[in-house]
C-alpha cells in the first residue's frame, strides 16, 4: 500500500475535511479526494461519510486511523529529525488562553528546560477555546489548553485541572459592601440576589442596588460574572460592565484600583488577596469551578516532544488544583 495514501488519509481524519487536509498537505482538494477514493477502492470499504461541512470517519476509517497514525507519525519524526544529533531539536507549538498559559503552563514547561530536559524549542500563541481548538485541528498547534472539551474523534482531550472562581472587589468597594476584611465574613448569598442587595446580608456598610454596582469584565456579555451568579445564586446579574478589558490580569489591576467588583480565577488573584489589594466578597460552600483540558490531535502523542510536554503539564497540574 502506498504510504502517501495513508498519510493523506490520516491528515483528512485529523482535519475533518478534504479542504483543510489539502491545505495542510500542500495539495489541491481534487488530489486529496482522488487519493482517498483510491485508498477506499483498495480496501473495498468507505472510510469517510461526506457531510455538508467536512467529513466523518466510518468505523473502518476510525480503526485504520488509530492503527496507522502512530506509525506514520514515527516515520515523520525520523525523517524530520534525521540521524544527525544537531538536527534533533523539534518545535512544540502550544496554544491556550493568555492568562492561564502565561501564569501556569509556560512556567511549568520552561522549568523542564531548567532541569536540562527540554529537548525542543517552544512557541506559544493565545486565543479563545474555539480559536485554539480550530488551530489545533488545522495543524497550526501541537498542543492546546482549552476550557471546552472538543467533540468528535479528531481531537483527544484530557482533563488538566479545575479553576476556582472568586468574587472580589477593591478595599473601597468591599468596605461599602460590608466585606472589608476576614472578620466581616464576606457577603451572605441573600445579599446578592436577582433584584439587588439585601441590607440584612451585608453586615455593615450601605446597601447598594445591584444594578448600581460597577463590574470589571473581559467582555460585554459578562461571562465570568454571569457564570458565577448562575452557579452561586441561580440568578442572572442585573449589572453592566463599567470596565471591559480582554485580559484577566488587567481585570485584576482595575479591580484592585477600585474600579468595581469582578470574578476571577483564584490562582490569578491569590497573591492580591494575601496582600489585601482585593477582598473576597463571598466564600460559598461549593465554589464555581471551570475545567481546563489538555488537547492533542488524535495519535500525535506518539511523537516524543508532544508526549513529554503533555506528561509534564499533567504532572504540574497536580499542584494547581
């Protein structure tokens, strides 16, 4: 059997479309279609089901991909690195959300280099979950960190860690809400309901209607605040963004400076909480969590540089949760 046909088949299987596979292989779409049809004729079985948007592998197609992909990846590894030790350096392309990747993943991977163990170059890019998964499927990344589990057989996801979310505010707003420090115990759930703040839930300080509370967020839709309100209060926040900035680290800085309240991952604001730059307004018995996934294209863990980074991040994540 022609290995070029198998390589095209595996690329289509991972890409989920003839068009995307053609771009990755540097071929025309008709050439890719012709190669897949030739392989299907040789095997006497259909390998893909054509869909309005892309293709879906048949059971036989999935079985062939799972058997063939690791061996093809190993051959590509040999060809690309060669036998010369000087050419053995591979490049790992990592993608993920900017804050988590910068604060968690990259320090973990570069610490491996500090132990003399990083045998590859590292390139990182940032994006939303949809963007990094799309880039991974298209072959632009080797490893992705995402807050959504991908569907289908093209990508394989492993839970990495859980992220706890905290409702915080700067000292000025915390004092006005009666949560000026640990002694106050924070706000009770009755103090932040659907319609506004309940004076009985505040402890000390002035009762403020919820719609008058300034919110610092990463998007106009208030994704972090809305998720927190739904999980803790079973309600939708009746608030609008006072400051919208597309980086959680900037959200923290604005909140600490007194711009309003925000919901942030605990790992990101833990130091600021210890210093007293911000105050946790509420400590619910069951805090809202968000799960991160470590995602690869199916079969690529056979490649040593991807497998090692994957394993190292999973080991590091034990200390994060």
